[in-house]
C-alpha cells in the first residue's frame, strides 16, 4: 500500500446522472484508501475556450482541437457544469496565467508548498 501520494487528475465534467456515477466509481478507491479529493473547476469565457482548444500543444496530447466538434459536444453536454459532489474552487482563467491559478489553488486548500516560478 502506498501512502502520501499526491495525484492531479484532470477531466471535463459534462453533467448528468450517468457521468456523476462514473466519477463516483473512479473516486471510490481513493475514499476507501482514506484519500482526499479536492475539486477545482478551471473555466474561461466561451470565446477563450474555443481559441485555446485550437492550440497545437493539445494535438500532441490527443485532445480535441476542432472548434466545430467542440461546439457539437457543448450542445449535447453541459461542459461548463460544476461537479455537484462537494464544495470546491472555481477559477476563471480567461485572464489568469497558469502559475497564478496554481497559487490560488494552493492557498485556497492550504496545501503545502507552492509552485516554483515558471512551473505549475
């Protein structure tokens, strides 16, 4: 058994009972192992979202980069919904650099340490 292991996991929450159940299933082992989950929602304006998803760096990670496909998904799912499980932190990153958002997360949750300059 491992202890004191920190993990950052990212996902797009799309709302709805089916997705809620899937997330609860993924988190169950964490809770069984007495782990803690801290919810952070990073959001931005709709126009900024469409601009960011076209960045080349996303393509190398196999992420969605097509604005048309993203708009179709946003018509089927609430991609800006907030996870309903427990209170969390919501940060509008439209004009917020990643390092500043990371510091806000550390401060909000009282986490040890802070991101190094230029890294997050």
